[in-house]
């Protein structure tokens, strides 16, 4: 299913997952981090003016006015491909005229509310496919309240799915959706009514780590997943060339050579971000300075689901319970 709205010429923004801007003229453009958060802030206020000071508050430690303009420049460059300009006002703020871009988050509730009675399984399948990931996790810079209406509508949609299942009607794409959001009680309740026993798909987890002992520990910890391990950047590129496996998430070490100064994991994270694969960074330490700011900077830069350190315990090993928890959250399945 296409993310955009083919029957309309205006560009369309899909944010119920990795943010994608799509238009007939510009194709598809992925955005992440601060640029994606700024675009969503402007769309959520529906044509109202947003000051540069307001946007500055989204940056680490408040950022600086110059940093806001840098991110706006990146956003403008991306939107230009789709025929959209984001002019700066005389007072230094920004606005997007209402209706200039479509946004799935704003349109989803109305589409759920307009479902007929009896509900059409094909229309339900289309609405399920709009959810490609957890927006609260993927867009951490956006205030949680902006997703409330869409999340409430998703719960309402689960009631309609339950109606279909009680009638013995299956819904295309349900398995993928249920595997992705199985931690949601409303999704679990609907899934329990599925007309036929549904085999829960094993999640496919990519581990990019050069420490073989750590790899064995992670493979054991995630024995219920189909794990693929690569130990260096070249191995990653070979794996992902051509038609790679469909991974549901990845654990990536920051350094992939013995000298521990290469930052090859960052190259992997950038590529995973382009591919829309959820990702968690593994690191032994952070540079000196403000650790909290370092965490936030890396999370924003690579759109990370989380960061885990190898020093969670005194012996430098992982806290397995914590790692299991954050990976389950990334994979969307949650603990059974």
C-alpha cells in the first residue's frame, strides 16, 4: 500500500512509523530526528505560527537560534523536492499553511469514525497498514499528547476488528499488525478472537557486534528470535546488498574493530535508518561531558529506539533483563 494519497496532488506526510514525505513530483523522502520533529510540530498546530524560540526548546539543552535555522534549512531542502517552501517570518518564526500537506496522524481518526456498519474488512486492512511503527518511540521529540487522538482511534479500530473476527472474517495484514503491536492490550484482546489459531511469527533480529562472547550472550538471550550476526562493516554491507532479509529490529555496537575508535556502527545505523529498520545502539561508554546530552544527541541523530551500555553491571556486562525489555519494546511484541 502506498503511504501517500494518489488522488490528491498535495504532498502527504506519513508519521505513524518512520516519517515519510511523499508526492507525485518528489517521490518519497525519509526524515528523522529534529527535522522530522519540527515538521510535525508545524503540522500539528494546523497553520498557526510557531516561534523560533518554541522550536529551540526541542533541541538538546534548549539549543541555539542558529541551530534552529540549520535544522529548518535541512527541512526546507527536503520539502523543496515536493514543491513546498517553509518561509521565515519577519519575527523569526515559521508556519505551514493549513492543508498544504496531508498528515496521516490527523486523518486516521476521522477515517476510523467513518467506517460503515457492517464494517468492510478491506477498509479495516487499509487502516491497519497505516501503522508502520510506534510513533511515541520513533518520534521522541514530539510531545506525547499529539498522538492521543490517533491512539484512541486505533483502540476504536480494534473494536471493529473484533466485530469481524466474531463473524469469522479475517483481515489482510492482521498478522503483521498484531506482531508489531502485540504489547497493546486492545490488540491482544482482538487477536484472541481471531477466527483461526494464529502462529506468532518469530521476530528477525540483526546483531552487529565484533565481540564474539557478546554475540553468543545476545543469541542466547534472544533464542526466541531468528538472529543474524555480523561482526564488521564489510559484513553488514554484504548482508544488506541485493535483497536482504526483512529485519524487525537491530542491535548495533558503536565500534566494530579492536581499536574501538572506528565508529563503524554509526554507518550501520544511518543505513538502517534509511531502510526504516528500528535500531538500538550498543556502547561501552560515552565521551566525557554531559552524558544525558550525549544520549539525547545520539537518539535524535540516528532515530534510535534506545541505547544500552555494556557497563550496566559492575563487571561491564549487560543487564540482560533491561536489554530484553528494550528490545521487546523495539520489536513491538512486548513480553508475553
